[in-house]
C-alpha cells in the first residue's frame, strides 16, 4: 500500500461515508466534504516528494496487484511526471469546487457532494492507471457522476446537455474498447509496459494497417473528450448547463483526460501511425484554435464564451503533442495544467457573478468594477493569465508549444499564434463589457468578494504567478517523462529539423525559459 | 441403444432437481382444493422450499457428472450452470410475485405450480443431451409460460399476450420439430454426440446439405425462443401484456435455457458444419442488436422499452455464439447470468411501481422516484447502468467478454457495430435515469408505498449480484470457463 493507493481510494471512502450521513444535516455534509477533500489534497502533496527532493525513476509509487485472473487484469497504478501534476490539479480543484458549491447548491446537497467525490475518484484513477483495462474502468466511472452533476444541478437545458455528453463520450469509448480488446487478444495482457514492449518488437499489431486502425480507435475516443474540432459540439452545451463546480471539473480536469490519453497511449503506442496522421490532426487543431476563438468572440453568454475559449486552448495542447518535439510535449503538458488553473478560475469567477446577478448574459452586466473592485481585480489577473501575459502561467505553455511547432513547421506556428491574438480580443472585450462602464440598476448593488470566495481565488492566483515565474518547480519533472514518450516519435530524426533546432534551443536556454535538460537532447 | 432400461440410483440423483420441482408443483395442485385460495403464504413457501431443495440438488448433482437415462440426459458444468441459473430466476420470481398476486386478487396456487413446472422444463433443457429431450423440455417450459403470460384471465392485455405468445410460439416449435425430423432422417440419430460424429465423418455433400437445412429450421425455433431477429416480433407485445413478474421471469429464465440448448445443439451437434450456420447467426446477431436498440429509442412504455432492450441483449449473446469458440460459450454463460441479475432487478422495480392493474408503466410515471424512494431509484440506476455496460457492473464485464470472444474469432466489424450499438442503447436507459432524478415527482410517485419484503430482497440481492459480477467476475467466470468445453 503506497501513498498513491491511499490518494486513489480516499475519495471512494469519502463517497461511501457521505452516503451514510443523514441528508438533513446539510452543513455537516458540506464540512465533511471539505475536510475530506482537503485531506486528500494534503495527502497527494506527498507525491511530489520524489520529484522535488529525490531522484525518481521512470515511475514512482508503483503498485501492481492481480485483480481478475482471466482475462489477466491487474490493479497497476503508478505516476510519472505527467500524471503527478494532473493528479495534483484534480485534488486541488476538488476542495475548491466544494467551496464554490457551498451556497450555490441548495437542493440535494448530500448527493451533490457524494457525486463530486466519486468524480474525483474516477479522475485520479484515470491519471495513474497503467493497465489498459483499469484505465478504461476509471475512464467510464468518471462519466457517471459528471452526468448526474450536469443533469440534476445544471441550468435550463441540463438534461439535453447531460445526455449528449454521456452518449458522445460513450460512443468514443466503445471504439477504444474494441482497440483495447484487440490488443489484449494479441498480447495476452493489459499491462502498459508489456504492451509497449510488444508493439515495439512487432509481436502485437505487426502490420501498419492494424496500427493505423488501433490508433484511430483510440484517437477518436480521446478526440471526443479533448475535444478536437469537429467533435467538440457536446462541450459548449455541457459547460453552459453544468453547475459551476461541474464546469470547473469538466474544463479543468475531464478535458485533460483526452489530451493525457493522446500523450500516454495514442502517440507512444502507435508512433508511426501518429507521425503519419499528424498532418491532418494538426490542421484540425489549428482550425480548433482559430474557430474556437472566433466563436468565443461573438458569444453573448459568459459561460459559453469560456467554453469556446477552451476549445481554442485545447487546440494548443493537441498542436504541441503532434509537433513531436520536446518543447511541444512539455508545452502541451504545461498548457494542460495552465488551462486547468486559469479556465477553472474563469468558470469560478463567472459562477461568482452568477450567484450575485443570476444571469450569465454579458448584457446583464456592465460596470461591475465599481461596486466590486476586488472581484474585478481577481477576474482581471485570471483573464490576463488566460490571454497569455508574460509572468503568468499560460504564457509559458503557449510559448513552448509555439516554439516546438515552429521547429517543425513555421506556418503552423503562425496560424496558431493568430489564436493567441484572438484570445486577447475576446477576453479583453468580455472584461470591458462586464466590468467597465457605469454600474446601473441591480449591478450597482453587487457585493464584493467574501472570505469564502477569497479562499477559493487566492490559491489559484498564487498558482498562476508561480507557474508563470518559477517554471523550474514543474518543467524538469515533466520533461523527464515526456522525453521517454518522445523517443520513438522525435521530429528531430528529420535532418533539416535538427539543424533548425540547434540555434533556436540554445537561444532558449540562454533566456532561461527551458531547463538545462534540453541541452542533452539538442546535442 | 444400450439394452438396460432400468435406471440406476445415480440416474435419479442426477435428475433429482427436476423431480423435486415436479413433486412440489404437484403438491401445490393437491393442496389448493384442500386449503382454499387464501393460504397464499403456504403456497409460496412450498414453492420456495421446492426451488431451494432443487438448487441444492443441482449443485450436489454436479459432483456426479456424466450421462444418465441411456444417454438422454447429461450432467456437466454447463448443465449445472444453467440449472442453478434458472432455479435462481425461479426463486426471485416467487419473491417478486407474492405481493403482485395479492394486489391483483389472483389465485396463487396454479401460478406457483406453473412456475415450478416451467423451471423444471428449463432444467430438462439444460441437461438434455438429445433432440427429443430438448423438445420435451422446451414444451414443458413453454406451455407453462404461455399460461403464465395470460394468468390474469380477465385482463385484455394478458389475453392478447398469451394468445400471441402461444400461436407464434407453437408455429416456431413446429419448425424446430421439423428440423429434428430432418436430422433424424439424415443421420439416423437424435443424440447430439452421434449427430456430431456422423457429420464429422462426412456422409457426402448431399447429407451435409440436408443437415444444413435442418440447422436452419432449428435455428428458426431457437431464434424465436431467444427473441432473435427476424423472429423477435412477438417479444414486445408479450412482454408488455404479461403480468410484470411473469415478464421478469420470461426475460431471464426461459431465455437463458433456450440459449443453453441453442449453444449445445449448434456447437456440439452442428459443430462440424460451422461454416454453414455462422453467417446467418452473424447476420441475425447484428440485426437483433440494431432492431432492439433502435426500436427501444422510441418507446414510452417501460415494459415495452425493456422488451426491446432484452431483444438487443439477446443480440449480444448471439455475437458470442457467432464466435463459436470456447471463450464465446463462457462469455455467453457469464452474460446470461449477469443479464438475469440486472433484468430481474429492473422488472422487480416495475412490478413494485406499477400498482394495481399496472396503472403506472410509462417511463414518465417514474418522475422524481430518485427523491421519493432514494434506495429504490439508486438500485434501479445500478441495473440500468449495468444494462448500458458501465464498468464495475456485471453488464460491462459480460459485454467485454463477449466482444473479446468475437475479436478472438476475428469478427472485427461485428464487434465495432455491436459496441457502437451499446452507445445508442445508453440513450434510452439514461432517459429512465433522467426521469427518475431530473423531473419533479408526480401523482404516480407521490402515492408510492414502501417496498414489500419480497421485492426488497430481490432488489438488494440482484444489485449485489450485479456489482459482484462486475468487480469480482472471476468468481463466476472461472466456473463458466471450466465448463464451457461442450465437446469432450
């Protein structure tokens, strides 16, 4: 029993305990959820240990136990530098979501918090499962609580959104299941490491045709989850209709399941197919970046605006992955975390506004900065982070992605950069319409942040600054793990790219944006 | 034929479950005129005791595997599995019926007697080793079920259900019998192993063609019984019209037994001519899944919806048969057990919810159940999630194992289409959950009374079974795998 097992099963234990609490004691339930989720977060902080103070191997906190004998399914969990941060993102956001829902969820409180903890269980599991079957189980398990969170506690069109979300994801996962079973039938195991070895020595899926089909089976499942244009249509509905906590978990963590899957399974398992498909996938990612930004610009609804901005931001992550460069990979992972923090924060702020004014329409606001200056400040920092202002977190991620992309194909980088410009447009315009101008009518009486809301926003703001300035805390551990995945798909194998890389990388290291680790790869 | 017609003691031991159930059924028929109709508890207790004794006998008989009664019956792991399964279904049916019969003021003695006979017939099917015994078992089971489908004889829907079931069922049975006649004419035997060895040694192209035709005729009969397309037309009307606990019974017990004989006949006797029957089982499997799932999308009556869902699930089991390998047989066995649990659970909720005269059987009537009776709704949700195939439930693992078998047999497209079908299925099951949790309670929900003890037991046991099969499938899967070698 390692610390990781504890972190995985604590949410499940808390979920079961909540079921036995009397439903009348809503305050007790809220407090219990808060304490439990904070305890889980504190426990999960221990997982950083080997990365900051020790010398981690490829994987740490590994547990490998048999679960089902035949077919050979194992409870095999571990973390590496990628899983670690996504896991921490999950455990950090859960207590914040509990706080966010403290007042805004008034009906069926017990069930709400129970589902939130069950969701945490599924999400944590997804990021540390190293058995394909176990991964699939967690993947699907996280679907059910989110479905209920949207469907029961959402806004007007919640049922439509919840069912659409479920069926869409389910269709993708079924294709992935075919892929998983197909691999099992050839490999006789679901174990990640053994399957990787089998794929590399050609004992599994020896023909390119098979690899391509398997790649697509996994890719479509993950692409729906990310979501990659044109499979994104479930996302605006789900985000807009979900309660604040649901939107936060959905945007910050659940979407990362897709990009994590691409990085952990799709690319390293089928490197040749991934390389060959990268052309059209990158095209879709760039379309997503620009399309998402353009659609976000014209939204009259704040949540929808943030939702479409997610489509745009996630396009960067996909672009980074399919650039097949060290910088692209690091940037993609970093951008996953950044998006989790800053978009999560944006949804939380929009939730604050909704709690005060009970409207998501931008037109219903204007001049909020006058009655609520502190809220305006917090919102501004978050918004600037989301745009990609230097010293704040998104800048680092976007920079690395664009740099990695530019190494491979400069035109891609130009198109993607347009997305960054557009994001400044829609965000600043949103801020202007909501916070500036003369406060009139109901808006003039809006209250400012209270203690609970500070407790939610301040940690996120600190994290945005931290991630924007002290990248050394995060990037080395990420690079070690992404380098392993990059090995067989590295774009540097192409000679002309290698030459281009050399100068650019050196310039990077001098600026201190990239860790020294890169110099080894750059040769 | 061996000359000895005197059964030995061990023959009786192997046949004991059927004997016990027939005795219990007959006993109830005798008790009724003596005690009168009001001694409901007495009748249900005798039935339960009969079933439990039969269950024990079936398990005990597994220690004495082998052929009995001049090779007419066979006791092996496969037979034991299905015997235990159908007797288990019988026990759950008794538990969910007593409240229903009281509510509808229906006589209970005949009901329980018919139930015992029907299950006894299914046990004969599970152990049958030759075609005549299969036919006899099928008829014992079917005739009792025809009557049960129309048990409330003053109810129009019951009459319609029974009549449709009986007429179409007899028609299908005639095909089966005709197929048996062809086989006897071709091979000179009704014993499955003999038919197999005859077809193995060839017998010329003409004989193989005749056997293929016989297989097609028998396929019609079996496909009807398991409600596989294109012979599924009866199922929605009958499931909707029959009393709710009878639908519970029909969708689990007779179906499992019919699949048992289906597999035994096609894999043992027709094993040598697999290439002739695989294509039509393949297409029937696909058609069954598609018809079941897409028709269910449009249903508003929950019994009818679950009827189409049960057609779709028959399609999944057909996929396992189309794979015709040992993994496929084990997968089908596991799936039928998991399906029995989740379907019994779902129909038990409906039995409880429908009230007198089955007034509330629309999906919309369930509005707000999640907040009026949280436990009932939570258990129902477990069954529905299992029917969708969400991990950690038996339904998921069963489906996983079936499609694993299919991919083993290189049925890649059938697997992809089948699994995409289950994404479609998610939609109509979710609709029930939506109504239960996301709509405000109406009259139908507010007037709901607490669960009766029998239904409560059924629900919790079925939910426990569903979850155990999902989390620790090895418990059952090992047994299924060990007994899936039908050809010895």
